[in-house]
C-alpha cells in the first residue's frame, strides 16, 4: 500500500489530536532509555515526543519511504529508521514504545504488543492508539463502492477491509501478565468537515488506499465519485452545511512490571 505524507498531512491537526491525548497519559517519570515513535509517519507525532522528552534520544520507526522523507525534513536532528514493525525490536530496553495509529495495520498485533513489552525497561511504557472505526459509514461504504462498479473484478476474492479490533478485555489479557498497570479506553472524536469531499480526502490518506491502489487508474475518478455519493448520503449536513465525521479510537497504556 502506497502512503503519501502530503495526503496524510492535509488533516494534520485532526490526526495529531489523538496522538496528544495518548501522550497526555504517558507518565513523565520514565526510566532511562530511548523513546521510540513506532509508525512515526511524517513526524507529527515524533515532534510531540521530542517536545515532551527533550534530551531522551527520540527515534522514529516506519516502513514508508515517503513518510520518512517528510519526517526527516521536519525533524533533521532525529534519527529515523526504515523497517518493518512486524519484525522490529528495540536494540536495547526502551523507556517508551509509542505507537499512534499503526498497530491496526499489523497482523496479530495483540501478540506483537505483548512481545514488545519484553523490550521495555521496568517502569517503561507501551502506549498505543488505533482507529476503531470498522463499523463507521466511512469504512463500510468503501466496501460497497468496491463491489459496485466495473472495477469490482479487482476484488473478486473479497474487499480488503481491515480487521475489526479485538475487545478491550483482549488487551488486558495479553498485556497484564507483563505489566504493573494496564489502562484501556475509547474516545469518539467528532470532526466537522467542510463537505462530503473532505471526508473522502481524509480517508484517501489512510484506509481508502487499500481500495484505490489496486484499481486501474482509469477507474479512480468513477470509484471516488461513487464513494463520495455514498458518503454524502451517510453524513447529512449540519446547519452550516458541514458534515460531522465520527471517528472512534482505542487507547492502550501498559506499564512494564
């Protein structure tokens, strides 16, 4: 899947808000060790970590070259590493493994999160935020559009929807044996968007890429028009004409025992 930093950052303020909310729950008194931003993207979340933990040797990790190029331009003094998070492990016990909106893309992320707990110092923190919008219209309608046009043969084996997140209890069960404290909560954000097209632009930076990338280029415009029509119907206008995008997210904090 091709990631575009420019597309992602069209809604930087909205995308960074949950990153700030996650960071607000990370204890200030971390043990010694490196602070890692896992799935750092274009560096907006990394910048928060640099500001919160100055002098801690913050490092960013991502597998998308375009995102890392933007992150390095934004934060030239930070070390960014290109690698696959599914197999990456900290080279030495870390103080913080911070992951804003990345684990939902990784296979068996519960097991991966439990394994990463072994890469923390005692008192170190695993902090994770993931979109939990599987059932929201913005994502359900992607599948409807995928199966509704001349491009549907591309999805003969099924639409590439991301899997539903496990329930909160699953995170407690996976992390509690290695943690002194586990905290799990949901927040549903309500983002006022200019119009239905703005919602489409938002998801073009993330989930919609799974549908757009495999569709032949000559069908992109028609696919997006079909999807935007469905979005316009699913998100009625507010009194001022804007559309309200509901966006639930799951947060997890685990402190290493």
